[in-house]
């Protein structure tokens, strides 16, 4: 029995291009992205609008910020003294890195400003607050394997480390 439409528990091969503010910012470049539908492996707003599409079907999908990377939060931008960084740290605008909050949470950040002894960083996702315009084509559909359904991702294996041969450290 073949799979006819995008639905939960189906592996979807998705060709796409992503446009933001009139510019292409990402694309599958002719090599479809495979993901397991219904397992939050892609942004919610895109996944929800793919439901029911058939193999070969094309669609333009607009995703609002709240269904993608969220709204932009000005409080996610702050300054840190350069002295808090390692001596060899590359102080370059746009440089991505991770930062730990006082509560121990790890956040992705990027440098957005440099002053004499201060680094301005932004912990918002680069696409936060942006409307995303996808042009998609369903390149293929297949049933997920039992291992994929258990792990929640294409290829199966440990969702933390990706091991497909039994994971000792992750359990």
C-alpha cells in the first residue's frame, strides 16, 4: 500500500526555496530534504501547511513569525565585556557562538556590534520576526520504518547522538 499524501508518520522528500524580505536565503538546491512528518523536525508553520499535499505537488507557503522562529525580542540583544571571551576569540560581526546564561541555559548568539572593550550580541534567531515565504515541491513520499517512528527522525537512531547501533552514553 503506497502513501498518497503528506501525513503524520510519513517520510517526505521536500524540495524548497526560502525567501525572506524578497531574497532567497535557503534552498534544497535540487537535493530534497527528507524529514519525518508530524515529529517537529521542521518549523511548525511549514509542516502544518504541507499536510495533505501529494507527491509532485507544488505550493507557495507563507509562514508568519509566530509559526516559525518567533517574534524578535529586543531584550535578546545585550553587551558583554570582551574580557569575558577567550584571548583567541574571533571578534567579527555575524560570528556565531553559544553563550550560557546565569541560569545555566545555553543560547545560540551572534556578534552584532563591536566597541572598544564591549561586544554586542544577539540571541534572537536570525529569522526571528520575519515572514518566511517557501516555494515547495513534494518530491516523494514513503512509509517510515519502525525505527524512524520510534526515534522520530529519518534514518532512526538515537535522537540525541544519531547512533544507529545502540547508544551507550545517551541510554
